């Protein structure tokens, strides 16, 4: 190489030899300038640990929830407003960029990266969080991850959220759970139902010892407007369980199985108005001789976009049934359901929610007019024969508006 350079530089063409000399010197200069940066990158890679969380993983929301409990968040000067966090109407989280904080006796750097990706005709926002700290022992990272997971589980135990399935479970930010005291049933019904659910939730070890799948099914049936969905919301909130609503009309066997596999423990899986959901069942008169040439139930389900009865039963108590969950079905016509759906192990507790009783109407009247005497409440309840509590509530709302209007008119005079 040295002899080659001497030959070129001593050549007759001074412009060529001079240009080559400048190129060689420039390359050496670029290399020498890059040496400190490469050395710094090597030292950094050998002395730090990095953990990255992307927004297509549930842990991304868990980390943002963890941020809300940290004191250093109050000192960050560049923040974003976030309304997607569960239980927080408006939260402050670190804005895209690099942020520094001190944690467990060592410095931390978190980098929030945000970009967009063209997907068909729409732009999809992509986000990721990268944490970096000094050290080489993964035990510290494991401790950090355990802290994030513990924060998530702590929030789940004390809050109830609503999810709808759309190629994955989407959190419904506008959901507000019902209070259990606001759901009025006949005497003893609510207490007995709560006792049954409480007994189930404390019996996991017993189910495991007996070899029984650890889940329980409830059927709430009766006319529309009797408070079936409100009762589910109130019970879930009381026990700190989130609700996952399944709409069978928008699923087939494959998507139903996928949805059930991604439901976490300690959840309520709600099949609302299941009598209105058509399932792709095999005809009762289908003969075995024709079954070989006919497509299977799963194939028919995938083609038609419907759920077969066998597919539904399989996620209720088959191999694909989730553990530590509560199945709840609501229906207006329990007699329209297949008997196979109602057997114990799939439905373990049935509650009929029918015509409003006088005691329910009187208690609801007192909630609207707490200062009214019992005689007035009883007289109003007896004089308005309605079928459901929803209808009676409508009457009370109208009465309350009339009362407020009369009070405003009298004050104006």
C-alpha cells in the first residue's frame, strides 16, 4: 500500500496525485473523528441496560399507568395530555423525547418515540417507550418490570373497566360503572347473588383440588328494562372486575376463541342478549352419511361469519375456556336458548328479573324524593301499574321534572 502511494504521488500527473492525497487524508480524518463516537457507543453498550415497550403490547398502557404514580412526573417540563388511561379522565404523561429521572439509587433515561405508519388509506400512529439505566445485572430490570405489573394489578383490583372486541379488546373510555346500591331487586335477590359470587372468588384452591375448571356462569333473564345489564355493571364494580362484552353476531368460531384467549383473569365475560345472536348450528336431521361431504361446523362458521353452538360451548367449558372468569349471559327469552347451553358447568346460577315489585318501586321513589313519607311512596307505586323498573323510572323522571317546574313557578311568583 505504501509503495503504491509513493508510485502515484511521484507520477507525472500532479493533479491526479494531489487529488488522491487529499482523498486519503480526508478519509483518515473522517475515521479518526468517528473513533471517539464509536468508542463511546461501545462503552455505553457495555455499561448500560435497555428495555423497550411498544404500543402494540398491553404492557405499554401498564407503563403509562405506572408513570401516574411516580413523583418525578411532576418535575418533567415536557408532557402530553392523555385520555386513554383507564380511570384517569385527563392525565399528564411524558411527551415524545428524552427524559431523565433518578430511581432506586441510579439514573434512568426514558425515551418516548412517536411516528406514523401508512396502513392502507389510513395513517397509524406508532409509539414506543425505551428505558435505559446503568448496570449489567438483569435482576434490576426484573425488579422494575415487577413494579410495573404490581401497579397494574393494584389498579385492576380496585377499578372496573369496559372492553369491546374489535380485532383485539378496545377499552371504552366513556364507560362509567353502576353503583350496586342503585340497582334495586326483590328482597334477598341481590344479597344471595353477591354471596354466591363471593363464595366462588374465594374457592380457587378448592376448584383446583377437585379438578373442576375454575369459572362460573350466570344467566340473567326476563323482559327488557328490568336492569340485567345494570346489575352486571354494578357487580363487576363491586368486586373490582372488568367487563369484556362479546357480540357473537360479529364473530366466528376462530375469532371467538382468539378473543377468549386474550381475556385476563378476574374478569366478567358478558354475552348480552344472547337470545338474539344466531349461531351456525348443524341441523338436527343431519345424517352421518352426509357429514363427510358437507363442510364442518368450523368451516361453515368461518365462511358465514357466525359462531356455531359447538364453538360457543367450547369456550364456555372446553379446552379453550379461560380460567378465573365469570360468564354472564342476559336474555329476554330463556326458553329460546339451547338446553346444552344451560346445563351446570356452563350456567350455574339463574336469576329471573321480571315485573317490578311494589317494594322495588317504593325504594326507587324514595331515591327520587327522599323527604316524601312512606304513605305517599306506597300510594304512587300502587297507582302506577308498570311492568319493569325502567318504565317506573321514566315516570319518576317525568314527575321530578314537573315538581321542579312547579317549584320554580311558585318562587317566581
